[in-house]
C-alpha cells in the first residue's frame, strides 16, 4: 500500500476505517460477527501481525478483537454487519458524551445513530467525558436506560463494554451536573 511504515496511531485509524466503514476497499466481506481474515488485512495494509497485535493490545478503547486468524472492529460500523450481539439488560443509567453544539438537535429528536448502526453509550461518566471531549468541551448526558428497557427498547453490549441501542428518545435524556 505505502512504502512508509505506519505509526501505531495511523495503523489504528486505518484499521478503524477498513473494518468499520470500507471493507470493500480491500475486497473484504464482513462475516457474521464482523470478522474478516487477518491475513487479508495484513496484506492490504502492508503491516505485520506483530504490529496489529500491538495496536489491538494498546488500544485504551479496545476497538478491535483478534481471534486466531480473524480480526474485527467491536462496534461503530457504518456498513451492514451482524455483530451477533444478544439483547442485554442494561444498568439503570448509562451516559453519552457529546459537544454543546449537538444539544439542540438531541433535545428535539433524541440520540440517533447518525451514520452508524447504533447509538453508543458509556457505562460511566469518565468514559462519556473522554468521548465527548473529542470535539471540544464535553457535555455528558444521562440516559435512563432502565426506564427505556422497561418501555421495550433493546440494549446490547459490545465486547469492549460499549452499550448500544437503536435510538434514545429525548424523554429518557438528562444532563449530568
């Protein structure tokens, strides 16, 4: 692909893009669970198994999973994929980090997956704060997940602890202090 070696950060970004948004660019088809052959990813990106293992192990967000000869992104896909997640009873409260500019739309329409399959929710304020800080000063929203579940909404949890749901209506959203 390129003659210049990728840094770990660049490799992480390339893996995210390839496995979550553009597997077709490497001629890959996401299998059930989102898995693809690791050897095909290595060949496409021109990296070694050791480089990928280092990036996967060092990721504080645990964005990827490697299982023998397969690799996948744990969530965040914009392409069709069945991650084979089962509905799970959520905690009473979950959190969502966002930017202040997004609040008017969230207050009107709730949280939507946008270009992804699910809304991503965090199990704690600290994680939601880090997520929201990616776009400046974070705002942390409190999601009444227990009430949503009681109302029939489904929740899933990815292997790296990110909670997923299809939509969070505004009536289940509060703002953390």
